C-alpha cells in the first residue's frame, strides 16, 4: 500500500498554519461511492421513528438515537432538515472502512506523531442548499476534554464531498491560531460554553477554504474555525473523521455510558 504521509514541506506548513489542504484526494467512482454512503446514512436515520426529545444546546438542536447510540443535529430554523450526524462508525461498516483509508489517516500519523491511530469520532455535516445553517466559531478541544484521554492528541480530516467556497458556507480557518492554545468560550450557557464569542477574533483574518469536491483538510483540536450558512442552490457536505492514538476509547463509549445511566443521573 502506498504511503500518504506528509512531505517535509507539508509538515512545515502544517506546523506554521495549523492546517493542511490536499486537493482532489479522492475523485471519480471513489467520490461518488462516498457521497452515496453518506446520503444513505442520512436517509437511514431520518426514517427511524424516535421518541426522544429534541434538545436545544448552544446554537444547535440535538436528538439522541438511543438504539444506535448516535446523535442527530437538526437545523434550528428548518426543523425537518438534518444538519449533522455523530458518531456512526460503530454501526456503519462502510463508513468505518473509509475512515481507515490511508489517504485520510496517514497525514494524521504525522500530525499527531503516532504511527498507530484509530477513530475517536466521526461526523457528517450536510449543509443543504439555501437552508444549511452556520457552524459557529470554535475549537474542537473543549468539546473533547470530558470524553477523551487527551483532547490535545486528537486531529481531524475533513473530506469535502462537494465543491466548497464562501457562497455555500465553506470552512473558514484562522491560520496559526492553534499556537495560542485553548481559547476562552462562554458565548452561551450550558453546551454553548464551548462556543467562542463571535468577536473573540478579527474575522478579517479568517481564510475560506475554496476547494473542489474530494479535497481534504487536516487540523488539530486547537485550530479556530467556523462556517457560514449555505446560501447557494447546491448542498455543501463534509465528512469529518477525528483520530487519536490507538488503544484509547472512542467517543461513542462515553455516549453509551451516558445513555445507560438512570434518568435522574442524566439530568443531574
């Protein structure tokens, strides 16, 4: 199997900017199969009748599927439209296999400095045409502190399933922001405490990643990023695989443990 590890130049760029982009990592039939697998996941979960409530949390609305141990994120302004799904590799073998693909995982080995890595969590974001809402300014780090062995040793590969640009809510990153460590949150109460205040940075310094479908960006847990609403006439979907050193518990273990607690314990 050929290696997809970082070149010395890529490693220097990643260390400086906190992220690295490779265009058209997958294309043709591979890209089409991955797109179909993701849409099949959405269709499968939307078709399931759920008795659990939808819960507003920060800027988002979540609903737990207890049987599959996953969470649906719904568009707050369009409650019949799915915004995202996380996690799913524990019940979707095809999407797990994609997460183990060397094209996505090899650069993570160099980013984290571990030759053996495994999935920590995986997320599908589906910004539907004209209704896909924003992902607010944040770092991944604070979301992962409570349910990981070391949130600083988790890194993500974002696979762009569609062409991405500013008009359709393309990913915006703040170059070099990873070097400043964890940032202050507290934009909202509760779950919203993990969100950064919109004025915490100079938004003019954000860089929009305008890339073709099949491209991938890699970054660690401390990079500041966000995305705007999708105002275009086409979907802007991304598949996120987050990795950690091998042998550590995936995030779904924490979710399963939470779901197993008595109701009173979960509400405490």
